[in-house]
């Protein structure tokens, strides 16, 4: 089970949001050694913030993908950033190929997702822990 911690940093020009997974039991980064970043560019941003349509589409995408990944025991969403112009989802997975197959098998959408994907190896969870230390005070 995962609960989420929300952190916000605001300036007069911009708001930056961070949503960080807090795990009830220790998450195995070693088992889920591949880290994928999915960058979702807002389609109809106003002042670099997501529109209501963007928010609905991103929510549906996140729920569909996370439900499938968790059901198949393929991976876990660990961090979500919302920044001016885009949202970044950070997943850890035990198989990049299985993750991509799951992503590509999501129910047909009316149009393609406005995403780009980057992958790195991170068996120690260093990226996640760098934020967890600051937000949760633990690693």
C-alpha cells in the first residue's frame, strides 16, 4: 500500500508540485532496478498550468497505467512532478520491456499521449531517496 505526500514550492510566477510515494513496507528498488521518466507536455496549458482537460486526461492515464502495472507486479509509480508546461511521472520497474508492453496496451485513446520516455538504471533508488530525504526525512 502506498500513501502520497505532497510538497509545493511557489514563486510569484510559478508553482512546482511534488507528489512522493510513502511505502508501508520497504519498496525493493533492487528488484525494480529500472527507472522510467514519462514527461507529459500539457496540451492546452494556461500560464504553463494544466487545463481541466489536461488534468482529466492525465488522471485517466495515471490510473489506467498504475492499475495495470500493480496488477501484473511490473512496477510502481514513485514520484510525480508538476512543473510549468509539463508533468513528470517517475516509475520503477523490474522490466522495461514489460512496462512498455503494458503502456502500449492501454485502452485506445482518441489521440496519442503527449509523452516522451527516458529510462535509466537505478537499483539503489538514489533518485527517489534524494527527494524522500528532503520531504520525508528518511530514505
